[in-house]
C-alpha cells in the first residue's frame, strides 16, 4: 500500500494513540505463566501483539475478549502456571516481533518440551546470539541458525542455572529473556546493564509476586531475580498509550507552525521517555498534565505546541531510553537551528531495517542534510524539505517518521509500502488525518 501525504497548514485536536506494544506483549507472556485469570485492559491490537497472542495460545493458554469491562476493550488469559504450558504442535511463528521471539526464548528455555521459534524474513535477519549465548550459560539447550532465527529449544531436563551476566549492550529484550528464564533457575539471576532500559518486565513480574530487586552500582543498573517458590499471581493491568507511538505526534506538533495537540493517557515510564528529554533540551514546549499511576506505570496527558528547536548532541545513557525514536528525532533535527549529533547508537543498524543507512538515505530524498557516522548520524538544520517518493523499508517507524516529515515538506510525498505501520500502529494514517488542518 502506498500513502500520499500533503503538507499540513497546522495541527489541532485531542488524540489517544494506541496502547503500548511492549507492555501488551509482556503482559500476555507473564499472564500465561501465572495461575488463575489475568485481565489485560486496553491491550494493543496490532501485528506484533497478534503474534504474541497466537504464540501463548499455541502453548495451551486460553485467551479471550473480556465482555464485562464496559467500553474498555480487554482480554482475559487463563494462565497455566510456570510448569503447565503444553508442547506446541508446530513452530511458534513470531511474525516480525523481535520482542515476542526473544522474550519467549527465555520463557521456553526451562520448559520440559521441545519448541521452535521462528518469524518472517525480516525477523530472521535480526541478531539472536545476544539472547542464545547467555541462555546457554544458564544451561539452556538452544540452537540458533547462523546467529539468527529459527531458534530450536530442547526440553530442559534439570533446572537452569542462576548466573551473573553483564549485558554487552543495553537491551531490554535480552534482559527480559534472562529474567523470564530465571523463573526456572536454581539460584538468583543477576543482570548488570550498561545503561537503564525499559523496565516493564520487572514491573509486571513484581505485580505477579516475583522477588525482584533493582539497584544501582556505580550508576550501572543491576537487577536481581530470585526464582519463585510459589505460583505467580494473575495480573490485572491497564495498558497506557504507547509513548513510542505518541512520539510521532509530539514531533509533528513541534514542527508544524501554529500546531497544538493534546495526547491523552500516554505512558511516561522514565526508561522510555528519552525523546522527551532530548526535545525539551532542543527547546520543545511539552507540558505534562494529570500525571498519575495506573497498573504500576506512570501515565499522563501531554500538551504539545509548535516551537523553535536548536541542535544538540545525544549519546551515552540517553540512547537506550529513546532507541525506538531516533527516526522521528532525526526529522526533528532537520528543522533545528545548528548541528545535531547522535552517538553510541550502533543498535539502529539491526532494527526492523538499517535505521542508519536506510532511513538516512530516504530522508535525504526529502532534502535533509544528514550524514551517517560509525555509531550515529549528524544533521544540519534547519533545512526546507521537499516532497518526493520515499520507501518505508518495510519498517513501521521509518514509515511514520517519513509521514511526519511530509507534513512540513513542499509538495506531496508518496510513501511506498506504508501498510507496514500495522506492526504497532494500524490506525496511524487515520489518526494523522484527524489532527491535520489543511
């Protein structure tokens, strides 16, 4: 599917973007391991979450819509407990969801049956040894395919080993896989992070009754999970709006003259809001209202308006806190006064697409003055953008970032392959049309 985006005169309105992908996937997996009926309110319905849902169902977990929750869409999952999952009759297909595949690798490493985790061609290109190698150190019998999926996991014949593991790169998915494997270990699992990453797994495991301690050692986060000796409690969680989805509208409101948007019910977990910190340093005007806690997660409403931005340098511990937002951050940087530099972001090369070389090339087609470096990119601004035909690279975040860039370009922009937004934000173009004033 192609999408044609015309320039916007301004942006106005109130919007609740779809619910958080990361929390929805994790809630489904942990609910499967709990005993009793878990309730997941306002879950995301997208390609990624559908993959997670199909995987837990294939393991014998009954997941169905909850019809007594009023107007709020909800799911109820009848968990089978830590040792009640059933052997799948076929490979578990994770589609393009790296979160689902990597977390399930940890979840299945301690099971008494064989399983295979696979995905589409895009997911099969993504690196998996960062997960399989530490799981092997725990005693898991797991094979990758030249460092990628499919992963073949053999039945565990004894408990996994507790380990102390220092992540070579900051990765919430690897951390989460080790914590889920730690539920089947004979001793605590200790994970040292080089920088803080999203902590939704830790919050949900605590809600399920798992003893989990988080501390900082010389500013390096350390997570200690003690294997549970009692069943996991069922969850009752309300999923907030996804900050990573809200990010596109935050930046759009910053860049389009006269824009003013209110984004409701946005998850504001500090491990996820690095983009907000970066934009405020650039001069963005973003106010948080109605700050509250729901389901163990901070949530608030964001008021965003147009502002003049200035270039900044981003690197270090801020990078993991905005790793999914760099495509849209690059769009913001094209309109900032001066030079914007991003460092320590090599991980962008192994996302759904190569978000350094690939996305930078597409943004250049619109007239951006942007160059890649070994570990990031450099942008000179402000630069007038012009409409062009651009390729989404089958990457949902690239597609949405290019759509925002098109709002401030001169002339129409055609996005080739725009339907990839279904991965996390199926209604993106509908919502964009709702707030654009032409």
